[in-house]
């Protein structure tokens, strides 16, 4: 096995930047990965004491697919974000300047009416990553698994739909799902495989067109009985990653810790069709048995959608 490509995503929800090499440190993700995010709700966030917020609070492809039509580049040397619109117009926003940050926020409000009645707020905090999980992670995709999905579907899929940090090749399709709980070595970096990556509706968005043209989580469930494609890793030993580096799964003397369905998954009767979150309403509230029982105030804990997105499985 080997590393085929490496990517970072400086702004949550915006386009990737390919890397030839990257240095990672224990307990951290890729440098500058998800360094910024655009807050779309009234959620409280204190940059001096940052805490994790669910992705439903931010601009994201799951809801704001038009973001995929933008090409972006972040220059760390001058702390400037460059945005290219579909008509190739270039915009530059100096993120160290309050006036320029405000202009960036207004840009997004104007780019996506009427989805954004108010301008989003650009967030950053030293050492904080705006990841979908509370733990800082590195995400990985096995390209053989993607090819197997394409084969079953008879359709091609851009790997960048899956917004991973590391893309590997040279192993069997979906064999990576059996690595949960084990350690793997990528180049000279040791990482622990902590969880499968259950795909959401963000993968339905074509990164070239910004349009929803596939139902990836639905197809995964139909073909393989789950919506998992890829892994979440945590860095266990510092080092450098390079394109072409070998990837090996460390022998483990411990019992393998595969990710099992939660109790709610096994008893799930409802599904959020926005993100494919499964849940048992009765486990949340004994009086809830169907989608009609959910209160008007209910929001999907994964994507923030309302109860109108929920149907019976």
C-alpha cells in the first residue's frame, strides 16, 4: 500500500489544497486543516476558550452545495484567502484586517441568497480545528473501496467528494474497515485507527459543478449494508508524510476493536434524509415512536435539519 495524495482544507466547507508532504504531531491533525470556519447560526463561540461545535452550525456542503463552485487558496505567509468564482473573478481577503474579514463575510452572504439571511461569521482560534468530530483527526480514503462503489454503481465519482486528508491505494476494497482499533504506519508516522467514516449528504455534491448529482450514502447502504467509506485516524507518533510513502498495518496482539453499530442504530426506525443519521426515537424520549412525535423544536444532532427531513426507514 502507498499514499497517493495528501490534502488540507484551510476553510471548513471550501475547496482542498493538495500537498506534496506534511509534518504532523501527536494528537493533532494536518497543519492549517479546518483552521477557519464560517458560522451561520447564533451559536456562541469564544476564540479565547474554543470548544467544539457540531457541523450544523457552519456553512457546509451538506446544506450549501453552492460552495463547491468556489475555488479557494489560503496563503499562510500573508494570512490571505483567495477565492475564485465560477466566472474566474479573483477575490482576495486579508484575514488579519477587520474590514477585509467583514468583506469576506458579506461576500458569502451575497453569494448564497436566500440561504443566508445574515452574513456568516468567520471563526478561528489558535490551535483549534473545526472538524466534524470533537477529536482532532486525520481522515483517510482507500481508493480501492471507491472503485468498488463505482463498479457496483456503473458511475464514476471524484475522490474529492470525500474530502479526505490522505488517499491510499494498493489494498482490497473495504479492507480498511477492519483496521479499527489498530495502528497503521504511513511513511514514518504512526496513527491509530479510531473510527469508520460514515458518509453524509455532503458526498452527494459534485466538487466540479457544485450540484447534487448522486446519492452516495444511500448507494453505500444499498450495496454494502452501511454508509461507511474511509476512516478517522489520530496521530500517535510525530513524523512526515509524503506522496508515495508506504502504508502498513501494524501487527496487533490485542483483540481487534471493530466499530459496532450503536444500540440506537440496531433499533433505528427513523432516518434523517439530509445526512442519513439513524436513530431510535423511543430511546431519546419514551413518548416518541414516529417522526410525527418529534417536537417542532427537534433538530438532527448530526446536521441540524428539522423534523421535516425525518422519515421511517
